[in-house]
């Protein structure tokens, strides 16, 4: 995909990454950290869809604004719920309100292996353990994985939240991500990009 462009945005208290994928004059947004809607507007981009890797609070703060402002559908593994956003738990931890603008999920992809967005095709890998709805998106035709909070450079997603499962996360990474080519770029929900090969060789959680 020679004209593929991927731009990263980082925002919010937890320095959460959102990604804008541009291809052939079209654009799609992945995750919705705080401030992402304003950034998209400043870039002059109207995404065709917002796709969520999972629905923890920091990844969906701007989902409602993006949906309303750009009129784009939201794709996610599951329907929104407090069990997934964990906003009340975050309020208890931080001692401050953590409101979420309401949004609706227009397309559920639970049980799907691929999704076709009008010729822009993504392979889907459901890898629970950090969150029950965690999904990684592999761009068909390009060695790029938008991984959410499943796999990080030198680390993995936290599993001490409600519904977290450490063994399930490790098993899912090994079964679903390790078979990808080593050169596959991993664009995570926090921190710098890495590759499948680098993490297979050096990630201490998966040695």
C-alpha cells in the first residue's frame, strides 16, 4: 500500500494513543483519546469510521464527540457498558469525576475475523485479558497491527483491572499475534511503536 499514511495522536492523563489511517484519499480513526476530535478537525480530516480497540475510559473519551462532529459510525467488539469503560472504578481511584460523552456502537464485530470498510479490509484478532473486548486490527496488505493495550514495547496490557486475566492475555498474544511476520509494526495504545519480531525476542513477559 504505497500511499498508506498513519498518523499518531497522544492525549489525556494516561497519554493514550489514537491513530489516523489515510489511504487513497480516505481516512479512518482508531480509538478516541481525549483531544482527538479537535486534532482531527485541525488536520482537516473527516474519518469515515471510528474503530475501537477496546472501551476502557481513556480510549473512548472523545468517541461521542467524534461520532457527533463527523457523523461517522463507531465500530467495537461489544456494546458499551460500565464493565468495559470502568469509569466508576476510575473515579474511585482518582477521586474525581470521570464523565464520558455518550456514544453508540453502530457495528459490532464480536465473532468476526475480518471487516471490510468499503475496500479497506482489516483482519481482526480478539485478544482478551486486558479487557474482555480487546481487539487488534491488522491492515490487510500492509505489515501494520493497531494493537490497543494488548502488547507494548517491552510490556503487555495491565491485567489487574476487573475482568482482567493475565494467563488469557499471554495465551492470546502467543496464539494470535506471534504467527504474524516479524516485521509487522505494532502500534500500541500507549508508548512507542515496536515490531512483532522485537517483542518475540525481548519482551520479558513473554520470554
